[in-house]
């Protein structure tokens, strides 16, 4: 998280520096975004592995879903507040706002992980032994990383899910770096307005996640509570929403962009939370003690997809704008390509195993859940 926060601040400084020194700003941006990627990968994968290892098997899906929802809620709050303070936009204001957000994130993260783990070989604190954070599985026999990775990759379920993560996250991330420039170029939005638009999208993501959680609770054990069904359906809905953005590029400023972006978030949220719940369930379905390797493999697939998606999306826009000299058409073609990727991901999702899926509701809601400030 420290590396991620530092990378975010350096990225803002690099953006401001490009106004006076393009070459220097680009070099600093490369360093900054390498730090961001390393920070996200190291902190995110470690957190998911920690959840998979220390949460009871029948509650892993719920834990993963709740963590994902909290992350999206953070996006919604941060995008709305940061977007407000970015206008009127200046490079100096960008650095100030980014530095403040990074500092707050680092403080919150440091406080939240304090005392979560205990040194190897020592007894867990009583509060952990009595709760779901207590590790219930025996320590696995030590083997080399290469052997553990080969063991996981040989599992058909793990391999199929890895490929699904790669394709679906590629579709998900390709729009990530072009949506705000799209809003500015085609709809004339300011940087602050386009940042707030990202908040609208993440509000849709949060609502989509809550919808899946609610259905998982009300229809547990039935088809409407199936994680596989929600994953595939979310991918299909995401494809439809991206097709709508493609039409928005042609229609121009008269199109209800905010509504389209919200619907994209809604579909993305449904697919993402169902996929992360499946991931958490499958993490513990293989040989004992390989949860970390599985999460690392899926985290690597996600990281590769995000890197490729961001790069290919922005590169495609630049090339198509240069070839066609029609920005709206360039964005339409890229959004359409993303929709096709989501259609492929939807088909792949139907082959995801539901072995290890939770027998309890995905987000159990009981009076004891928040009793005494502890997770039941």
C-alpha cells in the first residue's frame, strides 16, 4: 500500500510535469505506474490469499464479496469528493488532491491490517481463535513454488477459471482508461465532471454487487442464487451496456451518458462480485494449503489482463483516431470490441465449476452478525 500510494502521488506529479517537460514527465510516469501496478498486485493478492486461508470455507465467498463491496464503496466516495475538489482544474490542484487521497488511504490501510496476523509459531489471540479468522486447516507440507504452481495448473477447474479471469478482466479493463477521455472528447466534460462520472459508474457497480448478494441470500441453493448464472449474466449485461456506449459515441451530447455509465457499472458489479465469490470458493477446493498459489495465479491473470486492457484500449483509440480522423467512431469500435470480449467471457463462465460454492447465503444477514462489533 505504501508503494501504491507513492506511485499515485508520483503519477500526479508526472502529469503536472508534462506541461513543462514532456520527456521528463513521461519517464516519471513510467516509474510511477510500475509502482502502482506492483503495489496493487502485492497488496491485493496478499489480502485475497489471507482471506482464503484464514476464513472458514463456507464463509469465504461472503468474505470476498464484502471486501469487494467495500472497495467499490471507497471508489464511489473518493471519486465524488476528489472530482469535486479537482475543479477548477490545475496541475497543482491535481497533485494536492491526489496526495491527500493517497495519504488517507495509507493511514486507513495501515490501521486496518494492524493485529490481523500473528507471528508464525505463536498462538493466535483469543479474539481470533473465537472468530472466523482462526485458521482451521493444518499447515501443508513445504514444496517448491514451481511444484505448487504446476500442481495448481494441472487442476482443470483452476486452469479454466484462470482463462476466464484473463478474458473477462481484459474486457472489463479496456474501458477503464478511455471512459473519462471519451466523456471529455465527445461530451465536453471537464476533468472534475468526468471523475465524478467514474463515481456514478462505481455506484452502479456497488448496486450490482448488492443485488447479487441479496439474490444469493434469498435464493440460496436455487438457480437464481447460482454464482455461475450471475457471472455469465453479468458478462452478457456488460456486453449490452458497452454496445450502448458505442451508440453514445455516434449519438453525441444528446445521449444520456450518465445513465449508460451507471448501467455499465451495474452489470460489471453483478459479474465481478459473483466471480470473486466463485474465486474464493474455488481457492479452497483444491489441495489443502494451496490457497495462496491459486489466488496468486488468478491475481497474475487479472494483472496481465488489466495491463493489456489499459494498453490496448488506449493504443486502439489513438490508432483509430489517426486512421479515421473521427473520434466518435474510434470510441464506438473499441467499445464494440469490448462487448464481444464480454460475450466470450459469458460463454466461458457457464463452464465454471460450482464445487466448493457456499451452502449458506453468500452474504448471510443475521442479528448476531454485527453483535458486539464482531463478525459472527
